[in-house]
């Protein structure tokens, strides 16, 4: 068997954070090395006393040393022959170079050929922070060493939590690998693995071979065992083949490949299950992406995704991101970037897994430019031409042109930017409804004035010198009403109503609707900054739109919106202490006296690797994905964190809970142990696997032998996605 660490699937090395100075092995005397370098001699010899034998050998005694280049030998007694450059050493023998350090009872070595043997030796690999012992070490040259009766570990001196024991180990530093024969892997003194042949990495160089297998269990698949094999096909492309056995489903083949050529990088992944033991049919998936640079200004991007059936992610998905997938994108796009302009062309389709089928863009061409004109004017042009296709709905082409000019005026305490734009949109439609225009068009001017003031003052915050800013802002927007009821909705919807959205020229997300407006947004932002460092300690914003006339344009024909003002929208961010921060977003409707949307979060990050998050999310009248055309209320509580238990243990967990349904969306709880040279983690997990609310239970386990391999399911991706702000280097889990 061959266990390897190719490319990104790297094996972590022992770290200073966990190991401290444990790997500061005793090596050749650095003072001798410095004197040898200063002497300029090709071979530097030194000792307390010396004598010359009749044979011509020089016997060095008392702090004897021989140095050539980066190789250095220290011993109680050294016999050296100038003619043959043969060296014999005994008593506290220490030999080392830039790659390896050896300690033993005796050494026979030839400086010229760089070959020799050392008996009853301890060794240490400097770059890998690994060590071991051997009854004999044979140095074939500076790159290749043979070890007889040896063990290998990355645990520091005095510890041997895990070790690879072997009758013969061959280390090849140039090839970046070690090969062992008749191997026994011990963990805590207990043999857990045997193989007649075993390969392990000495560097980050890639090589073909088996990766560490993984195992686990879920309700949907049963017991799982995955055994990946890595293929290093070339320096710029590789592949991985992974049989995945599932006791309930059967044997699935997974394969993936990566490639990197001049200006092009891509990845291709696929799965195939010939006969699903539960579904009674074959299942498969294909995922492809590629990006590239044709010239320094000309780029392209491709993606293609397909699954065999709508329930694929429910049965084989690995998390909420997979489960919530409703459409799979297929996109080909190319862009050319000029100095102040950009041209983009693309075709885009989707595979629909749930919900309505979106329009296909076949193709879409866009041109954008912006810059400055004489007299302080600035200009911009956003334009596109798109052909939309749909088998069941009105389709056709759309031309959208939106040029604008502005005259920004800014000083230290204020800024004003009037902007005048003109939007023209033209359609050529197929299968238009009877009585409606099959070539509708829309043209209207859009006027806006964005203005703001800036005030600041020195304040004292509980003994801390700070500066407070006050930044009022007024944004006026005018757009006349145009009847757009005969225009289909190709790619347009309502935009989320947030603080920044109050300063946009269109309340809709796409060009099929241009909102009519005669309104002013009044908002204010205040910040507190440290007077010494300038670091922002708190920021609060509040705003509201005041409407001077009813809004008559909507996605579908309906009565005009006659509210005189919008909801209040507010944002808050505060660093309460060095470790505790808070943020909040809110939308409050003064007419109903109720909150329409809110997000509140507290994030605690003290020193020592602790991480605690708590957030609350609420939103009313959210579209219900499981029941198209219906709305639902969302109210969720999300608590997550990593808690160190002493130096080596950590607890990690998350509970993502839906309050209206009194149901857990996702939860996991894990316990991890992290030492200098190994780690272990076990996580129990429960999560929603489909839009109808079905859940799955899973158990994940991982054993990490640092510098060698990982066995089990890697849980890092799960923790990174589920615990906001998590970084493995900081938390250690």
C-alpha cells in the first residue's frame, strides 16, 4: 500500500504552536561550522589534540570535528586520512548536513564520495520535523539514505505516540519520498496496520498512489468506505479515482481531474453508481469548470454541471449547500477588458432540480464603459443585448442601453454628485400573449442627486480617546412612470431592501422593470474611531425613503403602492471589547409597527483559540421554495463555536434552529484532540437533506498522523462552513 500527500490534499506537519522547542535537536557544533566557513579551507579539521599514525592517518581527540561544505562531523575521537578522505569516528558521534542529522556510537564515512554507515543511530529530518532510530544507517549520497531496523515518527524526542516500524526504510530527498518494507504502524504502542510496502512523503512533491481511506455512516447511505487512488499524470495535470462503497446504496465510482496549461486551468469531477440499492436505478453526476487567459486582456470561463435526477443531492450531498441546490448552471463566457471599457459575451443554461425553469441566455452580449470628460464630468454606459429562450413561456430578445453623466463635487466636509441617465430598452418577443405588443420598448430619463456632509469631534469613551463622525446623506431619485405590463420578466425580481439598496437607481434587480420614482432617501451614519490607531470601534447607520408620489410599476400588474415612506433600515457594527464584536441589520415598518427583517449577531474571539458565535435571523413573507407561489416566515437561531479544553482538547459544535418549525436545520457536536504529532476528531451530525424537511444523521471520525497521513473523514470543511470565523491554525481542531 502507498499513502501519499499530493498537491492540495496536504498532510500537516508538527507546528511550533503545539511542539514549542521540542524539535530543537542537538546537532553539529554551529561554532565549528562558523570557523570552518571563515577559514575558506575545502576540508576543515579541528581537535583539542591530534597525532599522526605511521599509516598516514590523523587521529583527532577531544572535541574533534571535520567539516566540508554543509557536512559536519563531531565526535570524541576521529581518525582521518587525507589521501583517501576516509573518516572513522567513535564516541558521541554527531553527523549532519542541511537535510538530516545523525547521532550514533560509531561512524565509517568517506568525505570524497559522501558515503558511509553509522551504527545504533538516531536521526532527524530537519525540513519534515521527523525523527527515528535505526540499528544502522547507510548514507549512499547526500540525497539517499538506507535505514535498517528502523522506526519513523514526527513525535518529538521523549514521545512515541505513533511510529512506523520497518525492517528497511529508504529515504530519497530528491524524489521527495520515503519507502518502507515490512511495515507496522503503531499507535499508542498498539499495532494498527501492517503492509509489506509503504510509501510516505518527504516533501510536497506529488506522486501516484493510494490516499488514506475514509469511513463513516449516514442514514441515507449506511456505512461508507472510500479508498481514493491518486494519479500524478504530469507536472501540470493529475487525477483521483475513488471507489465509494455504501452499504445501503452500493458501489459508486468517483473520479476527478485537474489540469493547468499555459493560460488555462480547470477541474473535472464525476460520479457513477450503476445500481442504487435504494432507488433501483443508476445515478451519476458531472461537474466541470475552467478559466483561462487568452491574452492579458482577454479571458474566458466555462462551467458545466449535471446530475442524473432531482434527488441526487438529497441522497449523496454532503451539506446544506448541496441540499439547497435548486438549479445547476451551465455557462460559457468570455470577456475583453480595455483601459476603461469591457466587452462580455456568454451563453447560459440551467438544469432545474426544483422550482421554476429559468430562461436560457443564447447568447448575451454586454458592453460597459466609464471615465472622465472635460469640465469635471464623468460618464458611464451599461448596455447589453440578450436572446432569451424558454420552451413554455414568452421569449425573445432584449436590448438595454443605459448611458449616464455626472458632475461630482467634493470637499473635506461635503460632497454632491448630480447624475443624469437615460434608459432605453427594446424587445422582440415570440409567443406573446394575445392583445399584447410583441415588440414593446421603454425609454425614460433617470435623475439622481447624491449628497452628504461630514462632521467629526473628539470624544471620551469611558476613558478612551476617540473621534466620532456624523455623516448625514440625502439621495434624491426621479424616474417617470412607463407602462411595462406587456414586458415579460426574463431575469428580473425584487431586490432585497437593505441600507445600500436605498441609494440605487432601480428598486428591481434586472432591466425588465425600471421602477418609477420621485423620492428622497434620508440617512445618517456615525462612526467611532480610536484617536491613537484610527481603528473603527463602532459604526451605526439609519435611513428611510420618503415618497413624493405613488409607485405604480411592479413585477405584476397591481394597485399602486401609496405608502408615504419606506420602512426604516438600520445597520450596526461594534467592537465591544478586544474579543467581542456585535453586528445587526434591521428593517422596521412604521405603518404596521413590526419588524420585517432583522439579523443580530455576537462574536467572541478571545486569545487561546476560543470562538463563540450567536446570531438571530428573522424575515417575514419570504418565498417558500418548497411551495412555489407561497410565502413563509423565517426565524432562525444559529449558535456555534470552538472551546479549548486545556492545551490539547477542543469541543466544536453548531446548532442551526428554525423557531417557527421547532426544528433543527443543522447541528453537529465534535470532540477533538490535537498534540504535537497527531490529532483525532469525532463529530456527530444531523442536517436537513431536502426541501421537504427530511433529515440525515451522520458520524464522522478522523485520525491524523502529522507528517504521514489522515485516516477517516476530513471534518475541516464541515467546521469551516458551519462555524463563522473558524480557522484551523487558530482553533487547532
